[in-house]
C-alpha cells in the first residue's frame, strides 16, 4: 500500500511533510536528492510522468511505478480533503 501524505494542522495552518519524508515513507528515500536537484516539489508532483522520473535519475521501473502510484493516491487524498 502506498504511503499517503496527509496535511496536518499545526494550530495555525495546515502543513505538509517534505518531499524527502514522503519518499522515505515509500521506502524510496534514496531519491530525495534527485528530487531536490530537479526542483520537484508538491506543486509539480502530479505532473510527473514515467519519463520525467527516469530523466531525473529514478532508473528502476519498479521504483518509478511505486512513485507514480503514490502520486495518484496523493491526488485522490487531496481531492477528498478539499471536499
């Protein structure tokens, strides 16, 4: 099951864990530096494609699929959160 990032209330605003924490939750923390080097953050996460991940240094097809599934789960969680 993919890790889902859930915003949490800090008392003043909603906060979202950092991308590196999200990747670590997926068991793919080794890609945190690749995401940082390529300026990948939550604002563009849902735009990523398999090819983008491969170009960014995620060579393993399995790891790319895990990331894409987690992004899809994140998009679903965000949509239900906003309703």
